[in-house]
C-alpha cells in the first residue's frame, strides 16, 4: 500500500509543470494601456445607466408621493362626509 501511494505522489509531481515560478510585477503607463486596448477598464456603471436609474427612481418616488396625497385627500373627504351626515 505505501508503495502505491508513493508512486501516486511521484506521478503528481511529474505532471505539474511550472513555467515561471517567480512572478515579477510589470508596470505600464496607464495611457499606453488604454491606447493598446480600447474599451478595457470601463466599469459596469456608466453615466448613461446612472441617468436612467436616477430618472426611473425619481419617477417612482413621484408616483408614490402622488398616491399618498390622493389617499390622504380621499380620507379627508370621507371623514368630512361622515361628519356632515352625522350632524
């Protein structure tokens, strides 16, 4: 059994290939990198998407405010009608 285990371990070591064991950092000028790869470095949030989300959020907020005012006005009218009918 130990012999089989040692063969297995040695075969693992033979199959592992190390191309460059020490990775050194490479520094590039940011302007050169943009010139080489246009479109890289853009994030998922753009000014266009931010504007669309802002307008949508403002619209939803305005609608909620409108519904709240209508509900309060309806409650006030119902309360007024009830007080007039009861007197």
